């Protein structure tokens, strides 16, 4: 059976949370240590973080999670047409021209657009409408990101041709269980790949940046008698600018501001969270999950994780399989069976297929 077209699953005119991933051609290690050429391409991960910052700064899309590995990357994105709708015509034109500049400086960075360039968009209603739509389009985010990294890598290698294996894969996350499981799946990728042993040393992940920010915020409040000195590896780590591009994790539906919650400092689209838990609780859950998945680790379920599982209506074993095999369990959309069954594609109103193992894992929950 052919896969349902993406436009049937999510579109830039609605708020949607989507897990996207892309792989390098033939899964070669073109963003890490390449065993064939003996070269190290870790600098391309830094390129990608820089591009993610630029996209988060200019587009109406929230960057919720990211993990950049040696031959692929994962992102969890949330389209925000409600935020884009609040931008005036000048903001829309300026943001687009910073993404696709007419001029660049000596360092190949976008130059500030002039009035003529801004007016070429502001005075063209059809083009202005098209660009406003693009700014909340996940496909345009992925198009700009993949294209820029591919062009730069080919120039770096003095090669031509494909850098990415194919078009990106996308799975829409329909409910809280799917969002939490997918976030953990993405953030734990380096640990599962044996590239790191702990969350705070998992380079190029959103989990690492959230952990480092939490450490920094609590550092001055820590009681000297109860403070445990971090290991030398952790002590030398500092948060990166990408941390400011990440959407806040915590959402409090009772106390948080209602509406778009536009970000005003210029680092990202909005300040709206996406999980009903604190950053500390989320990181504790990740740590517990990583210990359960890895055969050479031992651990026990903390009290915090128990509360989370009870609220979601799933047990620890189900949770571990969800976060370990998320990519194989879900296809076009992800969520509990009853949520998937009640959802239809946008235009043709088709049903979504639920893979048998995913149904087995999640049907028993309350």
C-alpha cells in the first residue's frame, strides 16, 4: 500500500507536531568518523546546529528536540501558523530574506535586506501570501536545512551529487504519549548508538543542552554540603547558542498564557512548552529509560517516573519498547490506537494504518 501524501497528514495552515529524520546517502558516516576514508566530519554537526538556529530564528516553527548523529539526524518540530499570522508584512519579508538573502557579506552571512528588497515582497500580495505560508511549513524547513548542508558538504569534499539518501521521513505525533515517547527516542539516540554513556555527554542533542542549562541555573542555588562535583568531562561542557533556539519544554495548561505565546527576544518562534512536566522530571525519565534499554546498565524506576507512567496509562516495559523502537512502531502518524482511529487524512479522509505491535503495546492501557 502506497504511503499517504504528506499534505494529507499535516500542512502549514495548522498546528502540528512532527518527527522528521533524514539520512546521508547509503548511510555513509558523512557527519562523523568515517571508517572508509579515515576522516572526521564532526564539524558538519556544528554546521547543522548553526542552520537550525537560523531556521528557528526566522521561521514560524518551534524546534522541540534534535539529535545529530554521524549518518542521520532527528528533529521534532511544531508548525506555528498562529504565530506567523501575528507578524506584519515587513516582518514576513525580513524573515524570508534572512533565510534566502539577496546579498551576503564576506563571511557568507546574510546581509540586512534594504528597502528595495523588502518592497519586492511587501508590494506583491501573491508572493507575500506564499512566503507567509512557507514560514510555517515543515517541508520548507527541511528543504532549506537539507539543501544548505548538502551544498556545503559537497563543496567541502569537492564532490557533486546527492548527499542525502532520499526525501526526509515524517511522522505526525497525535497525542501526549506519542510526543513524550518520540522526544525520548530522539534524545536517547546517541546513547543507543553507543556514542555516549550519559545524557549530559550526548553531544549535539537537545537533551544535553537542556541538562546543561538546568545545571547552570541551579549552580548558584546548590547547597555546598549536598553538592556533588561533576566529572571533569561534564564540568568542561557549556551550553551552546542552540539552547536558546529550543522551545521551552514545560507547558502548564492551568497557568501558562493562552494563545500564540510569541517569543520576543528573536531566538525562536514562541515560548509555548510541549510536555506537562518539568525539565528535571523529563531528564530523570530519560536517565531511567537509558538504563533500562542498555543491557550493560542497571537502574530502578524513580518515583517521578512512576507518576508519569501512571498518568499516561502505560507500564515501564511498554515505555522502554516505545522509546527503543519508535521508528519501527509508527509509520505516518503516531499515537494511541483510539486516537489514530479517530483521525483522518486532511483531504481524502483516509484512515491511518496502525502497526500490529504498536496496537498490542498500547491497546491494554486505560
